[in-house]
C-alpha cells in the first residue's frame, strides 16, 4: 500500500514494485488520489454519493465563489456525513471522521463540521450576499470564507441537552455584543424547544433586530430517527434591513 506521507520518488518506487508484482497500478493511483482528497478511499457507493454532491447546484455555486479552494473536498465529505446522519449511519460516520482526523487534524474536522451540520449552505448564501449585493471580489470572498473556517468554534453555539433558557439567552447576547458578522445556533432533539422559545422571546422583546441589528432565519429538519433538528443563522446588518432586499 502507498503511504500518502511518502515523497513522490518513494511513491513511484512503490508503484513500480506493484507493477512488477502484477498489481493493479491504475486502481492504486486512483486510491492514492482519493485518499489525498478525502482522507479515506471511498467505496463505490460513497464515490457515487460524493460525485452527486459535487453536482449539486449549491455546491457548484460555492465552487464559483471560492474557486479551487483546498477545503472543497472536505466540505463535500461533510455534506455526505450530514446525509449519513439523516439515515442513522453512525458507525460509518465515526469511521470517516476518524480517518479524516488522522489525515487532516483539527482544521480538517472544522471543515467537515461545516458541511455535516448543514451550515455550509447558509455560508454559501452569505458569500453570495457579499459577492452579488456588496460587490466583493473573489479574493475578498475567499478571505471571508477563510475567516469563517478559522473562527468556526467562536461563531457557533451548540445548544446542549438540558441547557436552560437563561444560559442560552446569555450566550446569544454575548455573540451579538461581539458584533460577529455572522454566527450560528444549532439544536437537536429536546434542545430544540429551549432554543426556539429563547430566540422567539428575544425577538419579541426587540433584542435581535431592533437593538442589535441582526437579521436571523431558521432551518428545521427531522432525521430518520424522527428527532427534530434546528439551525439558526444570525447575520449582522448595521445599515438596516434594506441592505438585505433583493435586486
């Protein structure tokens, strides 16, 4: 087997040995490239799923916005994990996460989480706003995308099971006071009811849009196990809501 950490000369030597031994060099090369891209070698079913995701219009839009960014392959794996989570494939998810973690480490896992939580689709919408409505260049859009990757843990609130409304209220208030251009709130299962009530109460009190100038929206969903999941995106709008009106 070829080690992805080997030098190019070592890899060529390994391929020559495989060829002399009658091994399938073409498939070995394919496996090597896949492992470099994803951190693991996908089987036929996984490869088809990753190809389908790469043809998704939203994913294609991301490619247009950030070009050949080095994170794209891992974003695609993250979206695949999101799909696996919806059908309850916990063991396969853990295996893929473990392989990616060994290959790419902490930053790779941040990129995976961006896809697996579904946040990437809100990020695409946000980057679209910067590009189309604010006239950002591709270089500037890429810079903003990198900021989101770098600050992922700092701009994401995961509502814990058993967390009370008061503590979540404080967390959201802190994030708004810090004036993050964008931040996210995620809840799963029983935590959804606490998050929904907290955010609704804050909105009714005028604490989100009127006082702190954030526009927010939510995306509900239900996984195959029948558990409710929710994601909220908060986007800072210092110039008023007219900034978000479509052309």
